[in-house]
């Protein structure tokens, strides 16, 4: 018994039929196409994560500068009163 009741011999027969129908050259081409698609998908996912991280860093920097500016403004108001 193999995968879910399918024996290794049944898998080999199905594989042989697929090779006979499509040929090894066509299967290699399809494998390359699928590999390229997976590689492109992974690259897009990593680029998306990098963009999200960059945006969050920019937001943090702008929040820090906004807080710093408001603190400086308050200090200037206090020094002008004296």
C-alpha cells in the first residue's frame, strides 16, 4: 500500500502513460514553466514583504519626527513666556 490505497506499481503505470502521452521534452518544458512561475511567485511575495517593512519604518520615522517637533514647539513656547 502506498499513498491512500495506491500502490507504487499503479503510480509507475500512470507515470508511464503520462510520459507516453506528452513525451519527455514536453514534460521538461512544463516543469521549467512551473518552476519559473513558483520562483516568480516567491520573488513577488518577498518584494511585498520588503515594501511593507519599508512603509512601517517610514511611518515610525515620521511619528518620531512629529513627536520631536511638537516637543521642540512646546519648549519654544515656554522659553518665550519667560
